[in-house]
C-alpha cells in the first residue's frame, strides 16, 4: 500500500485560493498514483512478501528446494553480506581480486537461503550442486522474498 502525501495547510493559507488549488492538485496526484496499475512482477513481489510465500529452486541434484523469508537477524546479516559480494554477476565472486576471495562470502549467502528448512545442507553440497545461474536466482529470490529490493 502506498503512503499518502497529506498536506495540512495553515489556517491563514487555507483562505487563499492558491493553497486550496495546490492541495487539490496534490490530492489528485496521489489518487492517480493509487490508480496506476502495478506490473505483474510488482504485484507478485508484494504478494510474496505479504503472505511470506516460499520461492522454489531446483539444484543440480535434481531436487526442488523451498527458500523461505528470513528472520530479522538473518535478513540483517544478508544485507551486510550482499555489500561484500557481487550479486549481479555471480562469476565475479569466483575470481580473487586484490587478494580478496569473495567465494566464501558467496557460499555463506547461499547457505542462508537453505538454513531455515534444510539444516543438513552444507557449503560442500552447495559447491557441488549450485551453478552460476542458480546462484543468481537464489540471491535474487532472497532479495525479493525478504522485501529488500527497494531498500538496496
């Protein structure tokens, strides 16, 4: 739901027509924004965040796994870790740069996705059964399902 931009005019301002017209213009703009239809992607994201629906991902082991929304503690950790890895181009995390190896950070982020439901999944399992495209999908799912897209 969008926030409303309400303007409460001062008593002396409400007498003038200019202020009244400004208030009417602002309220009509707010109404237009509320009427503007959401794209299907925006609607899906809002619905998933609201209902906390799990995302599905299929790994190379042939199994489908569910990625749930994170708890507050894990969501905070995720936001910190997303600043240390390259989430747009996953392969960039595989190449050590300036003595920094972001591969371990990438695996930690991926492991967070499975932590709530799949305690048996290890970093070694992810190294074996997650490819570059799936890693990107997992991270994008984590960002979307936790409502972090707009905050980033």
